[in-house]
């Protein structure tokens, strides 16, 4: 069932210029910027659009990727050195654990470089990969390659290809300064997820939402995710008001809760808090609870982290999470890595057609009780990739 819409009487809100939606930079921690307009017009069409988008994304996804077949057993004996954006984020570690399992299934060695998400650590990881003679380096789930160019140059000089996964939006090319330093990428539908998150708030507030978006602008996909949300609100919800605040990844545990509590207390109209990544929602929930607004202020997000889906099952603040099948993401990363390691033509645009699925109170139990990684999406990706790769050895 859908979460209950806030029942309190709304206070009048001043109109904000729609032009404020463009060109916003999110540079300082916990700074807020108003970014949407309000209107007394009828938002019925926008609510209908949002509802239809949510419904379409609430079913098991199909496997639509078509890549040139190759023999994945050719990666046997190779060393894959994986550098995650941060080992403190459960979503990232779950994807990496799935990647390790698939790599070892086909005879490759997987080395996980544990770190806390700083460019200094990412650079040190590349140097360690070089010293250990890795066959490929994977920069996973949001590592900003533009901040570690000298290290990438060292990897290139050592003859080690670099793969960037789950960092850039589908359809976007690598940044210019990375073009000659990165062998390939695997993209992700960040903007599609962002629009779904906005659609949920539009649907649940019947086109009259007062929304706070929380971002982490140093993570490469974040600004695009925020802009996609803003664009959806602008296109589909004249009656919505949207504000943006920035909390860097390193400050999530210490600043998100207090930021939310302050926002809730200063704005009695606030309905929804939309963090760009779902590992932020635990702290959002704590802030709403501390402000005494449980049942009035809600949250939804994106990633489908099992621990967060458990919060969706058990709590009342989180009402929706847009999931990505973590094992599916691992298969996609291994597909591109396998192509590099076996000299098979890569997927040039990095689009492995990784899908999304919306989870609400209605269908979250499909992920298990408690939720388990990669459960609730069907298994079309397994048979799909195995057909492309050949039988596992």
C-alpha cells in the first residue's frame, strides 16, 4: 500500500522563480538552495504521469542486453583488483561481494581494496594494484577518476587497463581527461532512477509536495541525479517546492540526521526528504524521528540496499526504494572486464542495460524477510549472461 499523504493543513508558500532550477552548484556541506516553483494550478496530469511511471517500474525487469558472445573462462588465472568508492557503504560492498563470487566462478582472482572513500586512498590502491601485478583495475561505484589522474597515468604506464563501473550516466562519455587513461566503463541509469524518486514524491503528495533533496556532490553521478529530479519536478509538478542541500559522503553519519531535523523544524510544510543514495536513509529516518515528525515527513531513495529495504519493511518513514540488482550489476561489470581480459570487443558506450525496480510496502517482501541481496528481481540476467559467456568452468 502507498504511504499516507500528510494530513496537516498547509501554510501558504511564496512562488519561486522556475529559472532557479538551472545552474545550481552544490559545493558546501549542508548548504541549501531553493530550486523549484509553486503554483495553484491543477497537477492532475503530472500525478497521473508519476503514477504510471511508478507502476511500470514495479515489476521484474527483463534482460535486454545484447553483447558479442565470448568465452568467459578466458579470465581464469587473471587478477582483478577492485577499488570501491567507499567500503563503508553497504550497497557498494554488496556489489563487490557479488563480483568476487562471479570472478572466482570463472577462475579469476579478485582483490578487494578496502578504503574509506578518499582520493588519496584510491590513488594508493592503484599503486598497490601495480605492485601486485594486477591484470585489470576496477574503479567501482562512484570513484572520481578525475581526482586521481596521476595514478591512472601510472597504471597506463604499467600496462594495466582500468575499468570504471557504475559512475557515469548511461549515454554519457567518459570525461575528456580520462578518455586515454580508462579502457572502458559500465554506465548506470542514474537519471531514470532520479526521475522515479521525484515521481514517487509527486504521486504521494498529489502534486503538492514540499521536498528536500540531499546530495553528495563530490560523487560523480550526484549533480546529474539532482538535476534529473529537478527537471521532473519542473515538468510534472507546478505545485511542488524543492530545496537541495549537500552532505559529503564522509559526513553522512554525523550530519545528515541533524540537517534533516533542522529542516523539518524550520519548515512545517516539509513532506518528503529525497536522499540521492539509499544508504543515507537511516540518518534521514533518525532526523525525522528526532524532530517528532514520524507519520508526517517521509523519505524515498535509490539503490535497493538490503538493510534499507528492511527499513522499508519495518518502518514508517521510508516509503519507497528504487532498487538495482546488485548481482546483476556485478555481472555487468564482469562482462566488460571479461571483454578487456580476453581481447573481445568492449561495449563501447558502456551500456549493459542494467535495470531498475521500484519497491514499496506492496512488493518489498519479494526481496525476502529479511531482504537478501539481489532477491526480488527475477533471474533473467543469469541465463542471459551465461548464454553470452558460455558455461561456467
